[in-house]
C-alpha cells in the first residue's frame, strides 16, 4: 500500500464507517425495520447493530417506535437532509447539465432566477449556433414575451410575478399559462430577438417551489420542424435532473 494510502487508512475512524452501514440500511428502507432485518442488511450481528442504533438514537439520528420496537431515521436525520439541500446552489447544480445541453444541441443555454425586476440570467453557456448574438449575464428578460418569463408567470404565485411584470406589456391569457403548466415548458420564436427561438423549463427545489428556469436559445430554423420535440425533450430532461439535485420533483406534466 502506498504511504499516503496507509496514512489515510490510519486516519479513518472505522467505527463510524461501520455504524453508517446501519444508517444506509434505514435510509434505503421504505418503512420502519426490525432489529434482525437491519442487522442482516448491514451484515453485522444483531447485538452490534443494536449498539449502533442505541447510540444513534441518543443523537436523534435514529428513532424507535415504542409499540412495534421497529427503527427508522430520526428527526435529526431530517434536519441534516434539509440543511444539505438548503446549501445547494442552483447555479452549481445546473453547470454540468447546461454544458451538456449546449454540447448536445449547439444552442446557447442559460439559467434565470426570479428577482424584484423580473427573470435575471445568472449563468450561461454559449453555443456555436448563435452567431454574433450573445446572452448577457444579469440581463432581465420580459415576463410576457419570453419563454423564460412565461415559466415564472406559470409556476410562481401571481402576487410575486405581478410586482415584476411590465405594466406596458399585455399579459398572456390564463389559458396560455395553463398550457405551460400542463406541458411543463414554454416556447417562443422571434418575440425578443428576430430569427431566434427559445425553449424554457422549470427547475423545482426541495419545497416544490420554482427555483429557476432553464432555457435553450437558438436559431428558429434549427429549433423548429423535426428538431423541435427532441430539443424540448433535452431541455425537460436536463431541468428534471437539476431539480433532483435540488431535492425537487423529478418530472413535470407534459
């Protein structure tokens, strides 16, 4: 064994690693478990599993039902999970998916979050099909005439979006926003930039709230016709994977 590996092996706390075999068993379970089943799944004697369970119960990581004597994850495990989710950055969660989406389509990909001024672009990956046109970080998109804006109008509470809506723009009909919600995406063509089309999908967080919008932007000649549905599918799949990383729902209705 190389010296560095040997040193790292010595620094590891083996009892913690063994104990977390019990936690992983409970994490993967669909219901509370009996001690014998936990021990079997964790590949350790029941007496050893009981010691770990007792210690984890003291810290709130495991709970035991007094009526059934079965074990499940405790309240502190929930707190840990929520804390980890709260620390996730939607920009970091989206980076890899955005790069892959642009590589897949050749179109620009950008991520927008909702601000008091409207949907603002906070991350982007330029594509090779956009020519001299570039998406600018910090740019605030119109609510009513952009695919990104339609996502926020459709999935955010009306009280929030009303504050940022352009009073000079005619708001989309409720039926259009209902259609966006039903399909799970929005499309526009030539409304902001001539000869460019956009496809946008929502990204949800652990609270089932809208965290951001993922948008694909490219020449309308490329994002129409036979390429339309595959491009929509790529955007929906990428947005869904980002949502999973954020602890949100895996899919949206289509």
